[in-house]
C-alpha cells in the first residue's frame, strides 16, 4: 500500500470534514436571532446539551447536520418511504429498550398529530417512560407542499402558494397536551430562549 497516498487522502478527508462541520455551525449561529426559529439553531442547541447517553429520534423535525454522533445507537430516523406518526412510538420504544438513556424526539407538528400524542403521553406516564418531544410547529404538512412543488413546479398550487390538505392552522397548543399527562410543556418562539428551554425540559 502507498502510505503517502493514504496519508494524503486522510488529510484531504479530514480537511473536508472540518470544512463541512464549520459550515454547519456557521449556518446555525447565523440563525440564532431569527424568528420564527430555524431548525439549524434548534438542533445546534440540542447538540450542545446532548451527551453520549442521549438518543435523538428524528421525524421531519430537526437539522441533522448539526449533530456529531459517535455511536450507532445515538440516532434513529424515519424511513425515506415515509411512515408519518412513527416518531412518537419510536421514541417510547427507544426509552423502553434503554431506560438509562435520555431520549429526545424531534417531530413535525403533522407527524406529531399522526402519532396520536394523547395516547403517546399516556403511555409515557403509565409506563414511566420520560421522553422529551420537540415539536416543530409550522402549522402545515410541509412535506405535502414540498412534494407538490417538486412534482408540479409550474402547477396551480405552486403559483397560488396554496396547497390543499396541508394547512394545519390554527395550530393547537401542543405543549398543553403534554401537560395534561403530567409532563412539562413549553412553547418557544424566542430563539434566545431555546438553550434555557431545553435545559428546563430535560430536567
């Protein structure tokens, strides 16, 4: 084997990795004062609080480029085939399988509703499975609108910016659903409050 070529390739990949990580951090920090909140900033705040015993569940609710996972069991994501509502049950199952872990589920508002959160929070309470659910509330099934835009970029829905069956407004107060099951619920609109809100929720 050509040791020089191997070393050169390693240096090139290391430099490329560092450049990618730096770009992700810069994107997150550039969004730290933006309202409404951006996924990059929220995910960055989670990464700052996450430790090696934290597992992230993602169903359309977070910017995965902000995380630096080092172990196989630190992240589970939904299949690209799509199983809307998967995140709620997956988070509870993860906590059931590994009760010593901190489980954070990042879920879109539409996915959260598909997951039947009332049942999910009841199971969490009944089985003593504390999970932090971070619900990304944009008051729409954005995946539906995005799919429509990609298939029909010149279609009427795109031209009118109106996507039937994707509007979820007026939004529910999702934090109240968690509170009704005895959990801690908080709505965060101010990006500067995101780190403290995560700390409150985790404790």
